[in-house]
C-alpha cells in the first residue's frame, strides 16, 4: 500500500516539475528579450547624444561666426 502511494506521488511530481521548468524557461526568454531591448535603447540614446553634441558644436561655431562678423561691422562704422 505504502509503495503504491510513493509511486503515485512520483508520477504526480513529473508533470509538476515539467510545468516549473517550462515556466523558468519562459522567464529566462522574457528576460533575454528585455535585456536585448535595453541594449538597443542604450544604443539609440548614445546615437542621440552624439547627434545632439554635433548639433551643439555647429550652433556654437555659427554663433562664433555671427559674433565675429557683427564685431567687424561695428569696427567698419
């Protein structure tokens, strides 16, 4: 009788272990996708930072040119 209960218990553990393993695989897959998306987001942030920095450099150069040309106009008068 006791052996029958043990066998039934072991047989019932197999599907439970399969469910737990499947759940863990899904969680790992979701975490992997999340990390991949975070990496992509960081790449986009870095590209945006570089573009904004270049834009600010160009604007600064333009302001310098405008300032120096305005200074020369005052001297000419």
